[in-house]
């Protein structure tokens, strides 16, 4: 039902059931928000979005107030602007005064608001809260002193992930965001996904930063610094350097990494191809031998931790394959080390991931042997950007380069791992070949593409009909698991990505990305798949060589030793 | 081995979210406070994340996470009590028992808590000790009141 | 006990139910019991117990056992005059019921001896209850003529302190549940709501929202399930009306709640009551089971299609849960953090269903409005505020307790006539109305007629009805600080203006009532700026806070600034507390000509601020002195004065 409302003296159309904010956004009338998140029920907590409503003595929050026919709103009267400014000042009066030293300097929503509302003197003084930092987690650092209690992290963890490891604790001005019993994040049910960081407006949440560690080893004479980067990285950097969002700058990335000081530049996408070889073989093995079904992917470490905590009854369903990062790391420290005649203990293996959970994954017990880690240091995209800027590398003026062998060639099947549904599609392409002996005529499996949180398809391979599902956002995984617990039996293979949309929207990516950017990144990956001719993992020549010279066959002893892992039930406060 | 908490939980088998607060209240009534065991088992029973349970429990004044003294003294900080001198009463209590509000004496006998208005304003200042109300309390009458309770220990 | 006409309560209810159809109505009078032995009533509400009623009861039992007197003891609720507690009424058969005040355990024996001998001289009486059938006592005034009671019009409190609260039969014998039965048999939901609308009843919890309108909104919203909720959280410090009603007359609340549930179409009702009221909770539980027993609650009440289950939910200690949406979240099992409105509870409330939340006192007015009619109710009170209001009087007055007065009574009448004026011959300074959301009334406004509009016009608020009277020794800045401290402790923390804003306001108030620092000049300017900022912050907090708690939090500060600005200025510029209450600003001086050097004061001093040798005049070091006044109290020679 169409209504008419007046905003700042002009008339606008609105639909019954909409909030004032929806109408404002649609018509380009900017109103600041702090606690608001699209697609979430408005919380009304921050009061920044207040507007004047004729007939109401108080200012109302536009994020929650429903439109009604004939309502008159003013979004920029002096009264409204003064109120918003005071709210920002109140936040600042209880916020550390150390912007210059803060991880979110120049990229902080509070800072932006302070600038927008022209806060140029400290009008309001007061006692600042004294909360301690939480450094316990391998992936995420919490600094409650910088928290403005907008609640976005709590809601994402609860509603999108279904994990709910953090919540509002205490009351009033003693409120803080904390874990169960106020313990460190590492003993809670946190799966390290980092989506909380992605929605945090300030520096209250950040990743465990290891750029200085990496800086140090880059200049160590006795160490060989080797780097790998995830499939999604090359399409996730563009807008940081003024290029079109989603633009693939793979070659430039290689060049930048070498200029920084990495001796060898490898591509995790190679590892993705390797994962496909092992995982596809494992899937067929399970189907043929009637082993535990359905099989779940295991390349997403936050999902793996989630399963270990919330669904230990499904641990046998998880593929025993390590993730591409870890497989690549294992091959680096064994196959590559042998070939290049470098002592494994002298290699420092660094990976660049769109993910914070990978920092935790790299430290897992099975991810190495004899004191040698598969991967030594994991850096997020954000940390990579820091290093690029630190080294003064001008991404517009360097020549693209190629990756190094023997872990440099990659198929486009591996590349699409970065988007939700990519692992599934890549695996099906290889499984089809392994089962039928033929290649798919059409490699595009559209049913598993797209940003929806839950996709399903039925794939016919000879006289076998395989039911597959692709979920992103752990809450969707939780729902699917519940269905299976309740008896659902028609699925064989399930891809789970913790981050909605897949790794392109991972917890380690640039902060402040919009849905449009994520879509652009996804489209870019599928364009690469369209363009390139090497569309299947099993045809990757370096992969073929690896098996011929080193591994033998998928799932054999060598693979088992280096490329597969175990899971364990985790006792945490759920 | 079934604990007291396990026994209480058997009555909440199909409990929804709205049974959370009554359940915590029952546990606190029987145990005196909420332990980690209470929070974890409640979470498992009601299928609610423990962070949410902890969040609810820390929101409300009623819930304690440490045991209180045998004689728990609640000092009312309502308006009438304030106007009629509750601050002095509290000061005297703290000085006599040598603890501050929120603490328990070493021998576990007494603990002090400052609470919101008890609703007996006509008789301000008011103390509530283990459910027994003491009206028109002054700094002078504190000593007698404490002695009466100590005498019970003899 | 035999009733007058020998019918049982159950039979009476059946006759009443049929009576509304046939027109042949039984009389509640017929249920009055024939008294054949003495009844002793003891005021055993929380106040009474606090004053020692428990010990009084033990003494009475002992007396009756020792003297072999056959009498019944009934514990009743608060009649309202707290300073008279413990109150004991004696009803000897065929003699008027007589009420004695301050009957502590030590007075029991002599009192009962005298009363049974027909003597009342020498004992403090509140008065005797008039009754056409009973013989009055000589020289004992009527209780209704007592200055505390004479100006009251008791609708809500009519049974409190009089009847046995856990006897549904007594409630019914006094006309109880007639309203509910009348509604079920003769009124449609619409008619009930119209009656309430026409009566002009407004919410008694503080908001003053027209009750009929609220019910109508919920009634109009279509839903498969609706909820009626009673807010018995009563968190306002200084308010205890709801407690007294529930402890003294729980069935009145249940009847009103049931009528309201019928009106909107709710089949489940919740009473959200704070855990700090254990006696009230106990009485409520008993009352509910009694009503269920008599078929007045439950499935298919009295043969109609109306179902109602009343559930009790205990609060867990959060003042903010008195706010509608926070209350509902608390019932649902969440942190009591409010939600933005609209949507209003009448559209989307508890568990997402249409709900109405009303205060205890609001419900307690409903049975009589139905029974006696809306015209009767709207004939009491002022033009925009109908009916009566129960006030909780406390502070520096002679008579503290609960009073129910018609809207339109002046503040002066309440304080100086009903409450007996200021204690200890002190001067009146101000009266705080509306708790932490309200403001103060000063000498110049004492003659305003109490109603919703008039109070807001002077910067105060009806609130739930807490009236705290303050004398000349009260510091108004301290009072503002007290309320702001309360708000800060009780703020839920969700929204920024309340969470951070009230903290800044509190800090300003704390800084102007705390000890001056050595280099004071810059401080004074900062403090003054702080006070100016108080007003600016107050405006933003009032206009942008998410809920009523934040929106009204600045009121006590604004109100005291308006009427007592000179006190604030004295604190800020002269660093002096005119009322002498803010200890940090107090300065004491030893008069050297009076000081004998006894050293008592220096031993008492908690900060060792007093120096001096034995037999020589002592001296107080200003920088160490915290103004506690311990020396002043200890000095036997009046050698220490406050400057």
C-alpha cells in the first residue's frame, strides 16, 4: 500500500510497513547509523539516526519508526544535528584518546562521525571505562575499552553464525561485550571466523596482527621466506588501491610479494587443486564402499571448529582432507624443500588468507610433523595491505609476474574456491571424470553458484544420482545438520563456508565492503573460469607431476601422511 | 553423581526460553549463588548458549556468582532511607564488620549488600537480614543488631 | 463460621451468576459471618513486620494460651499509617472493632487485659470502626475522623488492613468478584472498554495513559493469542503502594486483571512482581489458587467461554524492567533491555502478540468502576484526572505511610493535614514527587491541585505516587545526585544518551559535592561549565533516549536547578553546602577558648586530621578533614562548630 510522507519539506513515496530509514536510504538522504545492520531487526540502541517527527515532542529513531501516511520528518534541523553531535561526543568521552595508535586509524566509523559532525573540542569530560584487552585467542584480539556497545558483533555471531560466543554482560555503564563467565575468547565456543571484526565500527575487535613477525623474517639471511595466497586474494585488493572492485590483479600481487622480499611466491589455488584430487577420491571411496555419509568439506577451519564443538556426532562425516592452505604448506616443507635442496627448518612458510580462522588452523596439532609446521605464519588480507604500503609498493606501476614452480600452476576450478559453491563445483568436475572417465561437457554447474545461504542440486553421474548442498553462514549449516539429525538422507556431499558468500567475504578481508563489492569479486572469479582453458584440477600439470614424482595416488600412504588430518571433540563453554 | 542442580533441572525438561529466569532463581535460592556448573548445565538443559545465560544473569541484581555470608545484610538505598540517613548506617556496618558492601567476612558469618528500595519507606532506614526486616535503624542500633545475630552462633 | 443467611460462598456465587440473567440478585451482606468470639487483627504487612508485628503476634498467642482466652488471630495487610505500626485491632463480639497503634510485644499483656475489661484509657488508639450493628466504645473517636484518614477516599485501599487478605470468602462478602461476574454475564468486551474509557481512568504506574484507549487498541488488533500483564515491579524508590495492595487485598488485583483480560480477549495474564516482595508473592499465590478453586479463574469461567490463567513471574532486580518492553523481555527470559516503540505492545507485545501492560493500582480501580458505574468514578477528581491516587508518604513527615486521596487534593493538604506536617519542628523545604523520573514541589507551589497535568507544569510528575518530604536539612544538590546515582545503577546500558549521558551528569554532580582541591580557581570554572552542560546534556538525553527511564532521568536535576539554583551556585562558587549535608564540603573549627584538650575528638577522627597535645587547645587540619562530623558529635564541651 503506497503512502506519502514529507521529508525536509519534500514529498516522497513510501510503502506501508517500511521504516523511515528505508525511505531515506532509497532517496539518498543520508542519516548516520552505528548499530544498524541491513537485514537485521533494528535495535534502536545508538540513537544516531534520530529525526524530528512533527507532533512528537521527542526525536525518534528512523531505523525503527514505521512510516505512516502524511508524516512530516526533518532529518537536519539544528535540534537534530545538535543531538547527534552530542551523542558522538558522549561516545568520545568514554573512548580512549589514541586514534593515532589505533588499528582502525583512518578506517573507523566513530572517527568518521566525529569529523562529519565537526567535533573539534573536548566539551564533555568524564571517567573512561577500564576494561582489559583479551589476547587469548590465536585469531582475534578484543579491546573492550574501544567498544561502543553497538551490538553488531553479538548479533552476527548469534544470528548469522549460530555460535553466540559473545554477549552483553553486566548492565548500565558497566556493560561490556564478553564471553561466558567472562573468560578469554580462546576457551569459549568462538570459531575464529572474524565476521565480528568485519562489522565492528571501531578498533574494539581486530585480528592478531603478525606483520612485524613477517617483516622480521623477510630480512633474515638464514631463512627462506616462502609465501602462498588464497584464491580470493587476487580479486580482493583492487579497491584498496583505487581500482575497480573485483578486478583480478594476480600478476601484480606476485610482483609485489617478491618486491617485499619473499624468495618464493606460490599459489594456494594449486593447493585447492590438490585438495580436489584427494577429496574427490575420498567422496567416491565413501560412496562406493558405503562409508559414513553425507560427506562435508573441511577446508574452512571455522566450520571445522564449529563441528568439533557443536556437532561432534558429525566428525566422521568431515572429509579428512586438510585445507588447501595446509596442503600447500605441507608440500612446501617436503616436496619443494627436497627439490630446492633447502632444509625444511630454514623455510618460513607464510600464507595470505581472507580469513582469521586460518591463524588458528595453522597451529593445530596435526598440521605439521617433527616440529615443522606446514604453515608458520598466516596473514590476513588486511595485514598484506599493511605490508604493501609499508614497503611503498606502487601497485599501479609494477609489472605483473608469474608464480613460482612447482606450486604455481592452477586451474580455474581451484580459483572459484573463493566463492560459495566453488569447492563443490570443482569437486564435481573431477569426481565426474573419476567416475565416468569422461569430462563434463558443460563445466558450469549453475545450481551451486550465487550468494544465497543455502543451495541444493542433484547431479546425475552415470546411474548415480548425487544430492549436494552448499551452505554459507554457519547458522545455515546448523539448520542443515539438524535436518540430517532428524533423518534426512538424500544428501551425499555438502560444502560449508562459514562466511556468507564464501571467502571473498571472509573475516580477514578489507573492512567496509558492501554487497556490491562481494558480488563483483564473485563475478570476477567466474569470469576467470569462463576465460581460462584449464578448468579442472585433475589436468593441472604440476598436480599431475606431484603425484607422479612424489605422492603416488590420492589417499595413499604419502597423501595420508602429509595431506590428511584428524578431528577431536572440543569441550568448550557452548 | 547427581547434584542439587541436576535435581532442580529435572523439572524443566521442556522448558522454553521463558523458564530461564525462574530456573536461575530456583538454583540461587537452593545453592545461594550461581556457579559455573549451574550456568553450563542450565545452558545444556534449555539449549541456550552459556554466553546468553551469563548475559542474563549478570544483568539482574538478584544473581550472585559467589556465596554470601550466613547472615546476609541488605541495606536499602531508597529515597526515604537515604533522606533518613542510610548512608551513615552503611558506614557504621562496614566499620563494625570490617568489610565493604559486596564482601563477606572471613568467618563467613556476615555479608553486606546495598539493594534497591525494599518498599518499607515508612520505616526508613531499613535493613533486611535473611528476610527479617529491621526498621528505623540508626548507627547506634547497628551494634545491637549484629550482636543479636552473633549470639545465635554461641 | 456461620454466615448470616446460612448460604455458603459457593452458593452465593452461583446465585449471583444466575441473578445477572434473571434479575434476582443475592446480597453480599448475607455472607457476612456471625461473630461468636473475639477476633484480634494484627497488621502484618512488610511494614508491620518490620516494626515488630511478628514479636507482637507471639506475645498475643502467649497471652491467649496463658489466660485461656478463646480468640482468633487474623493477619491483615497495611492500613497505611506506617508510623503507627505495629497495629492491633480487637473485635469483641457485638462491640465495634477498635484499632490500637504502636503495640509492641511488651505492651500486649497490659493492653489486652484492659480491653477485655472494657478499658481503653492510657492506650494509643487510631480509632474505632463504625458499624450500625455494634456497640461503640466510649471516648474513642472514629477511625475515619483521624486526621490521617479523614481526607482520604479509599477505593483501591478499601480492604487493606481490614480484611484477611488470604480469605476469598471475606473479599466476596464485601462485594468482591461481583464486577467480574457482571462483566462475564452482561457486558461485551466493547462495553467493558467503553465503561473504562468513559470513566477517565488513566494509568497509575506513572505514564497516565488513558487505560480505556490502551485496552481498545489491543482489543482491535486481531490475533490468536493476547496477553494481559500486570506491572507489579514497583521499582521507584519511595513507592510501596503496589506492595500494600497485594499484601492487603490481592483478590482486588486479580478481579481487575480478569476484567481487563476479558475486555481485550486475553486468555493468559502475567503478574510481573519484583522478587523483593516475598510476602506479596506468597499472598498472591494463595489468592490465585483460591480463585481457581472457586472457578473464578481457569477454564470456562462460570460456564462462559472465557478462559483465563494467571501466572506469576518474579522480577530479578532491575528497575528498568518496570518499562513495558523491558518487562516483556524479562518475562520472555532475556536481558531487560527496552525496544523501540512503535510497534506498541498493543500491536506486538509479549512473545510478539498483542499485550496490555497496566499497573497494580490501575487494575485495583476496575472492579468498583464496573460495579458502581463510570459516572460514579468520574465524579471524583479533576477534569482531566479522574478518580483517586494512592501516594506513599515518606521522609521528614510525622505520619508516614499510604494515603489514597481524590485527584485535586492540594499538596499542602497532603503534607500538613494528612501527614501531620514536618517532624522535629523543622521547616518544610520541598517534596519530591514521581521518584527518579519526577521533580520537586517547593513552598511556592504547595497549593497546586494534584493531577497529571498540574504536576508536569511545575516540572514534576505523578509517577507511581512516591512522595518524599524533605526538610531544611536536606541538600537539594545531594538529592539530585542521589537520583542520578540511582538512574546510573539501573540504566540498562543499551542506548548511548542514557548510558553515557547520565554518567557525565552524575560525575558533574559528584564533583560539585566533593572536596575542593588546593588550586581551586580553574576548578570553579570547570565546575560551572559542568553545571551549564548539565542543562544541555539533559535536553539531549530527554529527547533521544530509547525509553522512559532515560527520557525522564534528567528531571530531578532540572527540577532542582529550577527551584534551587542558589544551592547549586553555593556548591560551585563558594564550595559550601548551605544545608550542611554534603560532608565533603563541611568545614569544622575548634573554638580555642572552649576546648579543654581532652583529646576525645582527635581519637574519633577517622583521618587523624586533629592535632594537639593533652590539655592544650586542638586544631583541625583542613586538608585532611573529610567533614564527617564525628568530632562535632563527640565533643562534650561544644567546642567544635561547623563553619
